[in-house]
């Protein structure tokens, strides 16, 4: 149950990718790049919902907040299914993202409520395994639904998913947070947490670098299907290639778990960013040379997989780095850091995606700029940490 909740976000993003050209043709034929905004609109809503879903569940109970979130998610998906215009669809996707935040945040809180130690680690491992597999399977599922019911059918699948998950939880899961353990919801603690999080230099830098790394992921997610379709004319095989890339990239988290204890968080992140800088420069240079189409496709495939792989080596580490000084306000800090990083990364990814003009160059340049900036910030942070020691 918790694994399905955690996988909701990836399912809601990646299942839409095969539908982008169909949505562009139906709702925005004069500006097909705008169809990418259905990915970033969802992410914007997700970031905003992340800010409050955790504190709300501390005050009103886990199940109630998840059920309300599921209702918001299903309402957004239902509105999107009936949307007559792209603007309505984007608004509906943002609403859907706000609802999905409850699944994303509160599911982890439920596991913390009920388990500890090795039992918690075992459950979290299973959750992360399902979470890693979802991006690989979601485009295939989305493509299948589109064949059967058109692109609007994908939103019907989201509604059905939310209903099944809500019914399962309502019938099988007792409320894990006892009334006496709840805390009143007030705006003042949220504002105080935001100020404290942004005031700490280590946390502040970690959030900015996390935002940049998330921007690379969201930029590539919004542009990967158009590149397959317009640049390489491989729209029909896109779900299968995406499946392969996601499976390979899923090894990033596993590799990180093996190396981070040996190298440390800061060195691990710096190494991943440095590798991405090199791969992006090579990809840009090879595109400028003008390789044959099949060779260019191979280069893009390797580069795109590396962006997904880099996320597994950086995002979890940066989140841990941001949270390390925040022990006294861990719950609030988790909501604040997640919200700030997500909303900021969307603000970066949207304009980059809108510059797509038939080549992957905007994605290459945008990712290069983000990881280069992140690498510089990490070096300054490491230098400051060394001085403090």
C-alpha cells in the first residue's frame, strides 16, 4: 500500500509522456511545445502541496489527509479528462499535483509511525524498489491506455488508481497517529521553519543544489518525448526505450548506497555533477560535429540515461545534507526543503523546455548550466566545511 502511494508521483508524470504529441495536436497545435507544461504544472502543484501535507497530517491524522489528498488528486484528474483547453488542463494538473503530495509525504510518515529499525528499513527498501520500477513501466502503461481509450483515458486511469488506493487504505489501515500525539496546525511554525531552514548556510546551499539537480531531471522529462518524436522520429518505440533507460538509471540509487558511506555525501554529489558536466560537454560537441542520425540517437540515449542516473546519485544525498542540521524541526524542514526545491526547479525547467526547436540542444545546454552551477556551489560548501573543521 505504501509503495503504491509513493509510486503515485512517478506514475502521474511518466504515464503522460506518450500522450504529449496527442495533447499538442488536440489542444495546442499552433505551439506544440506548450504540451510539455502538463508535466511541470503537475510538479508545481506537487511542490505547493508538499509544503503543507506533512504538517496537516500531524494535526488531523494520516488517513484523513491522504483521503482528502486522494479526492483532490481524483478531482484534478477528472477535470483534466474533460478539459476543453490547454489552460484548463494545466490548472487541473496543478490541482492533481497538490493532491499527490499527500501520497508522497504522508506515506513515509505512516511508515515512521508504525515501524522502526530493521522493520522500517525493510519496508522502505520495498517501497523504493517499487518507486524505482514505476518510471520504467508507466510510459508503457500510458501508451496502452492511449491505444485503447485515447489520451483522455490516461486521466481516467488516474481516477481509478486513486479510488482503488483510497478504498484499500480505508478498509485495511487503522489510523496510525493517535489523537494524543497530534499537534495543532498553525501558520507561525511553518513560517518559522522556513526562516530557520533558509538561514542555515549548509541547508541553504544543499537546497539550491538539489533544486538544480531536480531541474535537470524535470527538464529532461519534459523534453525526452519530443526529442524522440520530432528529432529522431521514434515516437512509437519511445515507451520501450524509456523502459530501458529507467531500468539502467534505477541502479543509481543502488550504487549510491554502496559508495556514499565510503566517499561521503559531498564528494559523492560533486563526483556525480562533475561526470554530468563532462558527458553534457561531449554530447554538445558531438551534436555540433553532425554525426549520422543513428549515431546521434545513441549519443542522446547515453546522455539521457546519465541524467536519470545522476538523480539517483544526488537527490537523496542532497536531501540528507539539507536535513542534517534540522533535527529539532525535522518534519517541518522536510516539507519546506521539498517544496522550495520542487517549485524552484519547475521555474528553471519550464523556460528551458519551451526553447525546444527540433533538437536536444536546449536540454543539453540547460542541464550543463545547472550541473555546472551546482558543482561550483558544492566546491564552495566543501571549502567552507573544511575551514570550519
